[in-house]
């Protein structure tokens, strides 16, 4: 039996059939680029969302109604009050420091007694009231306004004094190594300098993460950055 002879495709014809056109190559390249960009952008969005969620965990808010109320009463920037509270106690009303500072805004017992006297609360005030969020925040806001007036609205002096005491900062202002023309140029206490930077970082995060947290923008000399 004679088998029919079928001619096989030549090598050149095979190459021709397998060769992609320029348009097909262009489509494949563009598709690959689009996929790569989409994957990259998707990865970027995932990373940004993870960073955002991490920031929210690191800078939670608390007692915003009380902060709003007493910031308005004492003409303070509520974001600054929230920032100090986060740095002082991590928003824990039961926090007590190694040196005995109490509550959300870490008020020392003798300072609490002094503020209570200034607010005409001698007859009712007890140290345990510093564990009460409303009392603690009100006392702290009163004290911050006191510092704001004492230092003519200067942010660095005000924040440093909250940490180191207003008498200490007044001493720095009289020392030409640390100040010039009544303006504090450097904070000589390392712990207070770190505290100041920590409060500023918290302030930046709170104002960025929660731009509409408080119902009004309270304009005063105590607004950070003014």
C-alpha cells in the first residue's frame, strides 16, 4: 500500500506562522505595563491604608466633648489639649506617674490643690477628684490658660512649662544660654525637649487624622504654630 505523500511545512513558513505582529507585541507590552501599574498602585493603597490604621491606633481620641467644652471656656486650641493628654497619660483617667501626677492630664496633687483654690473649690475639692475626667481636663485647661498668659502665648514656653514647671521656664528665659530677648531658643532639659517634640508630633497627627474632630476652630494665641 502506497501512503500518500503530504508535504511538511517548511521552516520559513513555521516561523512566519509563529511570528507576532508589531501590533500584537505592542498590546502585550501595554497590557503588562497596565497590570504592573495597577498592581503597584494597589500595593501602594494597601500600604497607605495600613499606615493610616496604624496612626489611628497610635493617636486615638478620647473625652472630646470635655476637651471641646473647656477649650472654649479657657480659649485654648482643643487639638493641643488632646495632644498633651495623649502624651501625658495615653488618655487613661486612672494613670499615675512615678512622681505622683494623676489622671488624664497628669496633674500633681499640690498643683491640683492650687488650681482648686483659684477656682474657688476649696470647700469641695479632694485629691481623688483628679481621677475624674471632667475635673482633670478642666483643671488642666485652666492651667494651660494660666501658662498661655504667663508666656504671652509662646507655644514652646507654654508646653515646656507644662512639663517642667513655669518657674523653671522663667529661669531659662533669664539665662542668655537658652534665650534671647525674652524668647526661649533651646530647652536645656533633655526630657522636656523630648516632651515638647512629642507634643508637636501628636498635634500634627491629630490635626491631620481628625481635621473635623472639633466643631469649631478656636483661634487664640495658644494655637500651635501661630
